[in-house]
C-alpha cells in the first residue's frame, strides 16, 4: 500500500490599500480608512491662500484615492 503525503499551503493575505494620486502614500483599507483618507485630504489643502501662513513645500490639489 502506498501513502501519498500532501501539504497544504496557505497564501499570505495581501491587504488592500488606498493610494493618493498626489503623493502616492498608501493608506490601509480597514475600519479607520475613511478617517485616514479625510485627514490626509486636509494635508493637501494650501493654507497660504487667504491667510498669512507660509506656503508649504508639497503638492496641493484635489485628492483622489485608488484602491490597490
């Protein structure tokens, strides 16, 4: 009688991320994703417009997220 041994391999779970179109940061797609996306969207607002604050050295514009 011949016995055949088999192994079970589990593939690692690949977490999904939300990627910002302005700076390519990746935010995890979890229960806090909505909060993280909103806070990151505020990061790309130019605070120098209409205030006396200095212009920060990063990209400003409309943030769009892509689920990867």
